[in-house]
C-alpha cells in the first residue's frame, strides 16, 4: 500500500501546533550553525578526517527527533545532526567527537560521526550503507523478548543505501516480524555522485513498500510542516502496533558528500528546482506567515544558537586529546570507559 499523505491522521494539523514546529525549527537552526562551524574548523585544519554536513536535510531529520520519546531508538546517519539534537543529544557530544576530546562519547578515537549513547536510544553509526537497519531490528527484538511495548525504532538512510543487500534483508525481516520500525529514506537525488536515474528504474523508492508488504509514504523533504505530519504519523502507527512504515522524502543535498567534495556533478537544474529549496529558509518563511516569529525573534534564536556553538567549541578546545603514552586503548565496553561511567558524564 503506497500512500502520499496530504492530511494528517494521528498528528494534529501543524498549524495548531506552533510549539512542535518551533522546537523542530530550532533544532534545524542549531544543526545548521554547528555544521557551518564544523566546516570552518575543517578548513582551518582543526578537524582531522571527514566532515559531513546535513545542509538541506535538516527538516526531515528534525521531524524524526521531535517525534521520538524516551525509550525509543534512533539510528542516525551522517546528515542527521538536526535529528540527534532534537532527540536530546548534547551539543558537546558532536563537538568533542569531531575535535577528538577524550571526554566525548568516542573518547577521541573517531574523528567524525560514529558517536552514540546506546543506553539513551542514540545508536552509534555504522558507515556501511544499510547496516544500521538490522541493528535497530535487533534492539526491537530484544525489547519484544523483554515484553517492552509502546516504543519504536527509527533508521535513516539515503537513496544509495536502498540498493544494498543490507537494506533489503533488514527491511524484509522487519516486515515479516512486524517490528515497530520506521524506515526513513532521504532521497537526495545522488548516491555520493551517482544520480538516482542510474540507481533504480521505479517511479519512486516508495513503490518498493508494496514488495515488503508495508505501507509507504512520500513527503516533500524541504517542507518542515509536511515532514512533521508524515514522519510523526508513521511513528504513531508503528508505536500502535501497525508494523514497519516506510517514509521516502524528496529533497536535494545542498552541499557535497563531505567537505572534501565540491559537488560539481549536481545538475544545476536540480538546484533551481523545488527540490533545491533551502528547508531552513522555507521554515523561517512559514514561521513569519503563521505569525509564530518575527524577524527579531528569528535573529535572537540564531544569536542563541551561535552562542551555544561558540561556547561548546571553546570548551572542547581546552580539553585534552588522547595521550598515546598513557592510553591503554582497551575496548570501550570495559568498566573504565563504559557508557554512563563518570568519565563520560555530560557537562
């Protein structure tokens, strides 16, 4: 069953829910400001390894984060900073991971996006495309065996990952077992530099839902209100026991695959199309149209986001990097380094 939601079914019309919209927007804004800071630090040689930005995907990602609640599980990927922040990831976690602080969740052992707090439902990312879906399935199975109900798991991926065996096997497993999985696909038109026309022949990736026997929904990924409705409804359905849900969002990545990539291959016509609209700018326009924020309020929120980011970066730059002469390099599951221990206390 493939559907394209127009009116919300379980989530109130977003025009009557300004607090939810504002929360999602501010997560988008903070993510954009933080991403811009990471890019600046990378160009200044302060970050080793890759920097991967979510520019253009923040509306979809934030919609996921605000719809989740304590006890749920989220498996974010490289462009999901907004969703991480909306699902209560401390800003210091991202900064500490990118700058290699020993006080971060990766203890300075990983230079970019593989951080997480599994005990709090934020799963550490696996770079291999599609691999995180089966991890979420495993968590959902474990919860089922413990008779824990009323929770959901969300996995995200891009259009390229839908071509992998990992995606197919995990989504098929979730469908057969009727797990409360919400699979969110960000169809950003390119798998790195490979356009979707060279990836699949179906009209839309949502057409694949019928093959798994699950409902599928399409959404304009540049429209925060639409993302809040469609993603929110999918999560409500999964939580209510209606099995896996597939959401495919159409948008355009407004940057390269990473800061090392100038994205020369992106079709200029796509940039000027509806897919190329900046979701953050569109959300700001909507806030003004609804009289939920004026220019002064938007400027204040941006100033607060900039202050948060600058304060976090200044804090982390004073923290120690790993010392190869004293670090034992034991696995993170050991008692001294395990999640939740004092060394990993949030600042």
